[in-house]
C-alpha cells in the first residue's frame, strides 16, 4: 500500500539524514568554526535541528489526507493510538516544521546584518548571540499552539474521516491521532457555516509562513544588492566566500520551498475548493522526510572548503581570515 512505501522513505531518509548532517557538523567544527565565527553556530544549529526533526518525523510517521473541505496530518507512528500523547507529538511535528523556515530566516537576517549593517553585530556578541534565535523559537512555539488549540480532534472530524481512514489505513478514526483543519461544517439541511477556530488556526500557520518567507526575500535582495555595490571594495577571496555562502543560502531556501512549503501551502489551499489530489498528499508526506537528509549536501558541495574535504583534495583546509571578514564583521 502507498503508506507503506511512504514509511520506507521516511526510515531511509532518517538514516541518511543522520549521516549527512553529522558529516556537515564535523566539517563545521574542524574546518570553519574558528574562522566563520558566529555564523558557523548558525549553520551548526540548522544541522542539529535537522537531526532532531528526523527523530520527530520517524516517531510520528506523518501522513497527509485531504477530505472535502478538510486537510489532515495523521500520526501513523507507534504512538498513534495513545490519545493525548499521539496528538501532542503530531503538534510537535508541526512545530518542528515551522522551526525550519524560521531558522532559515535567521540565517538570512544574520547575513543581512553582516553585509549591510556590520556594526549591529556588536549587539550579538558573547551570550547575547543567543538572542538571534528568539524569533525562531517564538515561531516554533506559536506554531505548536495554533495546532494544539486551533486544529484539534473533534467527533465531527472523526466521523468525516471514518471512511477514508478505513480505506487508506484499515484504522478506526476514533482511535487515531491527527491534526486537522475543517474550514466549514454543514448542517443536516445543507447550510454551511465557517469553523472560526479552525480558520484562525490555519490562517495563523499561513501567516507565520508568509512572515518568514518575506523576511528571507527582503534580506536576500538587500544583501545581494549590497554585495554588488561593494564588489569593487572587497578582496577576491572575500567576494568568493560571499558568493559561496549566498548560493548556499539561496539553494537552502529553494529546496524547502519545493519539498516542504510548496506542498504544504497547497494543502491549505486545495480544501477551500474541495480539490483532492492523492499525489499531492503522498508527495507532501515523502518530501518533508527527504528534505533534512539532502539539505546538508548543499553546504557540503557549494562551500569550496567543505567540498575539498569531501573529495580529500590536498591544500589548505581552512577558510582564510580575509575571506571570512564579512561574516565576522565587528
């Protein structure tokens, strides 16, 4: 059955992710930690997040269902029949999902400060550097509460999912854990009325995604313009490192948009028009598991020093201090 194939993809992605993210953490620690300074901690944080994300993913083994005007994220893991715990872990999966795009926003914001407002980095020295993670933490916690309070399980939703759950998984919807948004309900007379709580929860999640995406786009555009304007004032090594890091971050943004936020955004949109595409539901469950496994490959192959280490090239194994000056600007 399709869900068995999806579970195989999730388990393989889990194993691959441990290796790719672990290897990237090793490269950051041995090749770039002292030179890249604070920015290396941002990269390491993102890799550690990906490892934790995969643990949540393999525990919940999430599957996606669209049923008429409702979207559903199903907990199909070993704790799916534990009512409270299964639901909380499904919300945690959503929370870790939101943490991804907020950490990407944090990386872009730091690059914007380093290139466009280097004096501002003085406020992020020492322990104060942890302050830069507060917005990402806020987004993650808020995402959790939107799921927990706005997209909870109700008898009406369980009744609507009785047929699909039995057809797809051979399970009783009343014993399964899931998070879902039911945009409107219909009375026996066919009169529809909006479900305010579900709509607020869904709009809240969409709003968090839009804010983070807007931050990425604005910071990326301003950083790119500043790099072009200051191109003649920078050394060749500095310009080369800036180019490598910008390409890395751009690809790190494009990949989750293709594998995670694009499919998830459509899952929010399609139920409004009662559109159900099974391929979209299946691909969303698979791509969100694959993403953390392949994301580290971007940094490994795009940053020259990491790429040389991977292929065991001889030569200097550290990034030059001059090249990293704009990353550690003070």
